[in-house]
C-alpha cells in the first residue's frame, strides 16, 4: 500500500492535501470535519489588516454618531477601542486545540510594522506555521517594480529573524520576473511558496450600472500557470513548493507532484463537493501510486520538473512552437473536450 506521507516546511503531513484559507475551517466543527475527511493540514481563514482597519473605522463612526448632542457631554458612550486581531486569534486558538493535524495561520497586511506585530501574535497563538499572503494592489504610479519587491524582501528578512516557526509566502504571478523574485525571497529566509493566489476581480452589473462582487470559485485547470512555475523552480530553491488554485482531482494533484510540488492546496473543489470529497481524492491518488508501483510520493515527485528533464523546453515555448509546426498532429493526439 502506498505511503502518502509528506514533509512540508519541516511539518510531517499524512498526505499532500492542505485545505487552503477559507471559511470551511473557521469553526471547530468545520475544522474537525476536514480532519476526519483526511486533510493533511489546514490553513485557517486569513487575517486581513484592511478588514480590521475598516472595522475600527466603523466602530469609531458609530461611537461618534451622537457625540456633542448635549452641551454637558462630549459623548454618551464610554471610551472603547477596537480589539484588533484578538477575536480572530481566539477563534484560531480554539480550532488549533481541537484538531491534531497542523494548523497554518494566514496573514495579509498593509504596513511593515503590522506584518511583524500580527505575525508574532499568530506565532504566540501556537500555530504550526504561517502563510503570508503578499498580494496587494500598488496605489502609486510612481512606485517601481523593484521598490515593491524590495519592500517584500525586507519583510521576509525581518520575519526570519523574529519568528521561530516556518512561514510560507503566497504570491500572485504578477511580477516582472517571478522566478527572480521567488529566488530573492528564498534567500531572504522564506520556508516555502504557494503558487498562486486566486484574486477577486472587479465586475460590472450593466443593468444597475454598478460594481458587484461575486463569490467566484476556481475552475479545474486554473492551476496550469502554477504548474509551469513549480516545474521550473523544483530543486532550484531551498524552500518547499505548494501548488494551488483550481486543483480538483487526483490527476491534478499528480500533475503538481510530478512537476515538483511538495503539497497542494484545495478549496473550491471542497466547497463544491463537501469535505468528504478529500477522502475520495486520496483513495484515487493511493490507487494510482499502487498501480504505478510507487511506495512513496518522493519516488516520483519532481520526475517531470525542468531540473530532471533532458530538455526543459516544455516549460518555456515548446507547446506554442508545436502548435505552429504541427497543429494537426497535436489536435489529433489531444482532441478538444
């Protein structure tokens, strides 16, 4: 029988499926259900500094709504301050105490000082590792790509000095040279990389002529860009690699592992199919390994990475050139679905 155990950031996982940051693990019962279904680890829902800032501003507005209505009092309410990340951390601690699989905290901040403060608070909460979500929208046309990347590198360098637990960097692909940026973050001390973020994009309701926000789940196959970069980065950096975004089946997971990923994250597939779906995928992964004669994931991990192939053109422009030179052969071999 195949052994699905893997190691990720020094953590021992019973299999390579990590449930990504989402509301599925936001409660103790939800986290327990994911554990029972077979998840190797969970990423607790993200702590966003921007959300805390908005909640703090809303509280201030509500407290000031009736200020100075009476000449003899400035405010009818006592002085209160927003508790910051405290409520989030209390719930996180509760989840951590009630499951046995590793719990990874997720964090997205705006300011450097907050990255350091919140990351330390999450570490003190007893989580096994951190996932730092580096996605942000540049708000200034004057800031260069080099300046943006340098800010992130310095954050990683500082966190490496201040934290005792490992941390993963979750990136978007929108960098001038993603390979170079990952290499710099790797040298700065990042323990692993999750490739890539699923980003919410603006959408317009043309009838109401207003913007709207949908809860858009990923689609199977959205992981292909991550697959390319995983294949290119395998064995070229010290940090581990996690493939994410649009991973639905055991075939998707195997593609990632063959390309060099240590683990994968699943979210949308679980929303659509319920937590019990994890067990189905694991059974199919195990069956594939048994059929192939693989006793462990390490026996085939990275087998098709650029580092292992004699020619790594497939990770660059090979598919494009194949379509140009022999389109009929490609279409016949891989017909449209």
